[in-house]
């Protein structure tokens, strides 16, 4: 960073809950500590700004070209703060991280991203937003809650206060597994030295790239220890108060894996080891691009400039959150971990809002964790809804900490609150599962956690973590060692006349008959090979490996040309999306399936626009058709709740609800508005607006959705727009019977003719004009706006005369 750190910080970043500790209640904390009201939780969001962008080109581009592309896009999008760009590094998947000359709002950054993706060479562009810890500050000095029993296998003095481990039956689970041989990777603020953790840490790296966030005087380095998340005045965002260190990563690591000894507390997986990926710094903030690299590193993938991890993590914990859709950069990193059978547990967020609106809880391939108290009631701050996979103890949680208010001083134990605290209980459970069943897929580990969860009347629609029962969803005896792949030189016999070999043969053997018998030998396709089976087809390429495509997904894949088509080769198995449907990833897109709507392909700019709205869990729902040409050089795709339209020069944007209806009234992309050039956004005055090549559509609940175009739109803007003298349009533009056009607004009208241009009428003068018959009267079209005279009377001139209003309310009409 080249500034005093973001005199600003980001999004609803779990609403900056780390910044201002909530005061303990005056009364006794009771069994779950101080009562935290929703009002306390949601009133402290920082400004939504960033000073970085992530830009991924389809083919590697030099830094100068990337910087020039950002600067050109900034000019086109009218974002002058981004007029000077500097590439600071590349992410592990080859995207450029670009620092802007100054901070921009999230909306400005999204406009910049939209402009960048109009370049056909850009694969994707997005703001490099700041992520926050998903923690609610609590009161460290409260009386511990007693569980009523002490596990005989742990002598730590804090055990009687670990209600959470009793709640999830972790102590009972230790008869089966304790996490031995399993490593939990933690993406967080780093760990402070602590007797419960030090001997368990098998490696780490500091991924905090911004010096002014790092609090250690450097950017990325090999020391992942937490120097403290303290901040000075204004460091977190403009005007923010100074804050103390929260020792967030230390607390999270302790809940997951604190060892059994005679000090402090104990974790869910007390014999697991830890990998420390520090990616959050001062204020508990860190960039999305740093999170993504940390996840890749933990998964054993290469990260430029960073030495390889000493071993790969078996489970990853991310106790952090930010408002909005799942960033592409972070999703790609999570996919890397998940495809290597590394389950990723993430916090749902602490905004008392639907979790689908917060990343990474709304990403694919994660286990999203909400928080409960010991009464198995959802914590008042925890996000909720269908995107939450499981709830776990997160309220009034005792774990490892430090006494330092700035840098580390001495280890201690402390209480904390939040979905941050709930997530490591799930990560620890996954470590126990991994020890008992080391060969399951990430999807199977997730399903075991979900299937074993307990349903309670106190938690309608949700299930709570049951660590003990999770170990028995899949018996250890059912997990067989992976079958070695047969040698490519030695085909394995199958049915008469057909053989399988190499990677396809290996996958066929592992699937154990799910595919049915082969119905062909391998055949070449698009630089790879495929082989058909009774129940699907296995495709292989050197870039992706071998994957089975079957059922409705295969039908959709065939409609789109299989590997010869735009999707190219599959790069994942078919996976559950957690809400009753499934998806499969391909090199250039994905196919989504739901039991109600079937399977359809998503690719390119349309896929990116869909992802930005939350995918099938978001505003549009499932796709109901493949992408189609519109016959004029563009395309469109239909969804349950809207349409995405893609123009060859404008990009892809969603249309939904009343705005979509207004667009269709105007003839859609073949009509007078042309293609959309922005997504639907708030207009700052209680409504929404969406821009098009030749106008815009505005909407409010009171007036509906209507287009503004041409001279009438220009006159409306001069009047102050939707917050000005006319307000919102209440009807579309319509022709007059006298050779012009008019549009009705909440507080008046605008008339246009070729000779008088666009003029507005309002108030008493407007009422008098309409009473005379408007443009069909002797007055004709208005040729000026209202003119205030020195005597405070107001006159408006028309083709055939004038109307004058005088103080007191009298109206005089003068004809020429």
C-alpha cells in the first residue's frame, strides 16, 4: 500500500464487528454470556471501498498492458480514482492484482470491472475487496459456564467451561478418533505463541501483502505469527477509532485443535496438527487475493514467490466473511482444495441476514457454519437460511488467547463470540472424520457432517453439529484404499470387444460399476479422448484428467457440443449444490441441474454475470434454457426469475422483475434501448435503475418501472432526476396526437416536439395546461420552463401563448 492504509475499509465485511467491542450486559451473563441485540450487531458497517482490482486475462499479459487496460477502463467508466494503476503481483491462478491511485467505492469498482470485461481478452475482473474476521467481541472476564462433567481424557483446567465440546459430543468421539495424523489449515490472523498450540504447528506463511495492514513492517514473509491486529486512529477506515488486538486466529486454532495437557483448554481434534496461513492483519482485515493464495498454498498448489507448504492440509478453516457474491478468485482457490478432497469449513457471517448474501459462505464447495448458543438457539447475530449447512457452538466460546492489547504479551484463555468461533468446531470434526475415513471425497465428508446433524425445535429449518455421530455415518470398514491405476500399456479386460486403460480405466475401476459396462473403446476428441459406457461417458485431457459425465448433465453437454464445444473438457465430478440440485465444472463453464428445470450450460460472460448475482441460490434462480443467439450478434439466457442479455460490445447483464418487463415493452435488445450496459443498482433515492445503450430504466414500488430516453431523459436529469422536481416516471413515453411525445412523472410531465424540444410542466401551471387540453389546445407545446418574475409571479410560455401564476394562487392565460 502507498497510503496510510485504507482510510476506508471494505464492504459489509461482516459489518466491521471487530472494530468496536460491544459492552457486556450489566446483568449476569447467564449461560451464554452477555445478550447481544441485533441492533448492536448491525450498526457498525465501515465504508465500502477498495484500492485494488483483480484482472485475469485469457492469455498472460505484460504488466504494462494490464495497467493500461485498467486505466482505459477507468476513463470509460468515469472512475478517475483508478486513472493510475500499478500491478503489484499475480495470484496463484495467474490473475493480476492491480493497485489503484486511490480508494474507490465498491460500486465504482464494480463499474470498473464491468468495463474491463468488455475486453474479449479478459477472462474476469473483480474488486480485490477486504475480508473481515467473522467474530463478535465478547467479555473476556466473565464467569465460566460449567458443563457439569469433565472428560476423563483431558485434564486441561478449562475443560469444565467447554460447554461446546459437550454439546457436539466431541469427548465421546475421542473413543474413535482424536485427529492424529491429520493437519488443519487455518486462514486467519496467524497464531500467537501459546502452550496449547506451539508444538502442534507444522509450518506456516504470512500472506498479508499490504505493509500497512501487516503490523510487522513487511509484506509477505515466512513468519506467520500474529503480531496483533491493533490499529491506530483512522487506520481501519476514515475516522475509525484505535482498536486493540483480538488474537482471532489463536482462538480459532485452539477451538479446532488445542492439545490435551494441564494448561488452558482442549480442541475438538486434540491430536491434529496445524498449518498457519496468516492472511488477515490490522483491524482483522485482509484482501481476497491474499485469502485465495493462502487457500491454494494450504491445498499444496504452487503460489508464485512462496515456498511450498511442508505438507498439504487435510482440512481448511476460514472464519471470515464479506458481503456480496463469492469472488471468482476465491472460488477458484476453494475449488482447488475441494478437488483435492480437502473440505473447507467457512463462517456464515454475523449480520443476522441470509447467509447467501455473504462470501465465502455463498461459495460452492464449502461447508457454511452458523452459530448457536448452548440452548441450541441460533445466536442473534448469526447469518441464516438455506446457505447455512450446519450450526455449531459459537456463542461464549472459551479458547486460546493472549493478554496483549497490541503485540503479544502472555498466553491465556478467553471467551469469544461469532460464527468464527463456530467454524473450527466443524473443522475439528472433519479432522476426526479424516483420521477414521482417510479416502473419502470432500463431498462425502460434507455429507457425513450434514447427515449426522441434529434437528431441534429450537432451530427451525437447521441442524446442529454432532461430532460423535458424524464418525458413524460412514463406517471405517467401508472406506477402501484407492485402487492403483492400471498401466496404460496393460489394458484391463472388461466386456468382450472393449477394454479400458490409463486414466479412464482407473476412474472406471474406482467408480465400481456406476458407469455400467463400456460400449466403445477410447476415441479421440478435441485433443483428448473419450469412452462411452452404458450410463454415461468418461472424458480425458492432459489438462483436466478423467471425469464421468452422465444423466441430464450429459444431455446438456451433448447439446453444447461436448468437448468440441465451448465448454471443452469436464474438470470436476458432478456435485451436489446443497439445495437439491447439482452442477459439474468444465474448462470454460459449468452445467447446472435441478429436478424441476433440468440441466443447462453456463459459460463466458453470462456465467460471470450469473455468479455475481449469487448463482442458483441468488436473485435469478436456476437456468431454464441454454444460451441462445438473438439473431443480431448478441445472445441471451433464460432463468427462473429473469434473463441475462449479452451484447458483443457491452457485456452480459441480468434483467429481472419490473425492469425486465419495461425493457420488453421497449422491444428488448432489438428495441429503442439497445443492450444493457450495467447491472441493476440502487439509485440512492429509494428505487433502482439500470442503464442501456440508449437510455435507462428506473423503478420504485410506488411508480413501477419505466424507461427514460433521449431529450425527455435529458430534461428529467436537468430537473434533478428522480430526486428532483418531477420524481419518478409513472408511465412510458408516449406519442401525442399533435406530432410530439410526452411522459408522465409523479409531479408533472415532460413534453417534446421537433421545434420546442423537451420542456417540463408542473404544479398549478401544469394543471391549468392539462385542463385546457394540453397540446391539443390553442397553447400547443410548451417552449420554455417556468420563469420567475421580479414580482414573484411565475410564467411559462407556450407556442400559442402563456400561463401565469401569481402569489395567492390565481392563474391567467394569455393567447397570442
